[in-house]
C-alpha cells in the first residue's frame, strides 16, 4: 500500500508503487484547463468523502473516546464528513453547469483497523488536500472557480489543523502550506483507488515508488538521516541511472524546495541515503528524487512522493516509537 500508517504521533508515510513502470518511464507535466482541474479536485473530494463515510461507519463515538479522542471529536468528524460531501456536490454541479462531464466515485481501500490509524491517516489526507488545491490555484482561469477553490482550501486547512491538534501535533507547524503539482498528488492518492471506472480520462500519472526505510525514531530537521529503500536499484531499472549519476532528494516544505544529493549505501541493498534532512523542513513534508538540483519538474522526477512528519531540531518526542515505522 502506498501509505504506511504510523500509530504514534509521527505521521511518516512511505510510498509504495501499486503498478511497476517500464524502464526509462518519464512522467510528463500534464496540460490542464479549468474542467480538468475541477475534476481533479472532485476526484480528491470523492476519496475524502468515502474515507470519512467509512470511518464513521466502522468506529463509534465510544471507540474514539477509548482511543483518546474525547467529545466533541466524533461530532466534529461528522462535520468534516458533511463538508466533504458538500464539496463533492458543489464541484459536480459546477462541472455540469459548465457542460462538462463530472467524474464519479470509484472504489477505495484505506487499510485502517482502529480509530488511531483512522485519525492519523485523516491528518495525512487533509494535508495532501490542502497541498493539492494550493498547487492547482495558479492554473485556474475562471475567477469564480478560483474563489470557490480558495473557499474550499481554507476549510481543508482548518480540517488539517484540527486533526493535527487532536493527535498532539502542532496544528500549524509551518508559516506556509506546501503546494504540490498534479502528478505528485495523484501519486499519493492513486494507491487508495482499487477499482471502478470514470467517464473522465484525466491526464495524470504516477511516479515510481520511493519507500522510506522504517525507523523507530522521529524525523528532525538538520539532524535525522533518511534512507530510501531500494531506490537506486529501481532508478537503474526504470531510468538506466548509473552509480555516478548525481541524484537529489528534494524536500518540499511550505514554499521551500530543498535538494540534498543522495549517496548509495554500502552493500547490495541498492538504497539511496541522505545523512541529514535540511534545516527548514518542518511539519508534513514531501520528498521525491530528482535528476536535477535546480529543476524539480515531473520530467526530472525519478521516484516519489513520500511523506514525512518532521520536527524542528531538538523538538521531536524523546521516547522512540514502539515499533519500526
């Protein structure tokens, strides 16, 4: 599964490719218009709506209270579900009013088995939703659509802050949210989609996988190392990358894009590694591998996207996680 659920306060998530890509497979930057963007947003809203619908069906108020989420948490989850349902209806109606066929709900699998997993994944999904709207805003031409997207974005940001606070994470760890591109978001969302069909063909593609080596320790900026398991072997297979090819782990955090050249670890594992997350990375951050230290386009991306919850140096919980995650 693309997301590896963290059960403790850390929200570290490793990306697992659901379908292998052929050698030298390059994902190109998609050409979009307002209709494509609205259907892109609708695709994400359907996913979020289904996630909350299943969570509220699978776990009771008492289940959440026993997991440490006291009232009115359950009622607020129902409000979040109502918001996502309203966003689905609004976007569907807007597309129909413009004479554009809207996409429909697909089949999903989220893999949560208890309330803590559900809330942890909720925090991740809401953060990705904020990044998706923020990244798409620059391409919206119709000002009415831009107003609507902005109105949805701010609500998604409030969802994120509330859920993070409920997990005892900072509700606003970064002074800026992080914009993501279409294929970056699609790579994160696609693994939850297990079936179904849509009348709309969207021009988005997944990047190859970028799994993070599990760790019992929390990530800290300017201190923690990160190992990308098997990433060099995959880069060789997918793109013909050689041992002396410079590759960069690019961290997206707020408005910062911070590249760090990776190295190949000793032995035969075929891992890439960086020895220190760059200073300035904080909160829910995203990382991908790029062939360039300056141009982080889709065409230069060879793997990603992974999600890490990163603390400021010296601010991570002192007690390691109970399990390697």
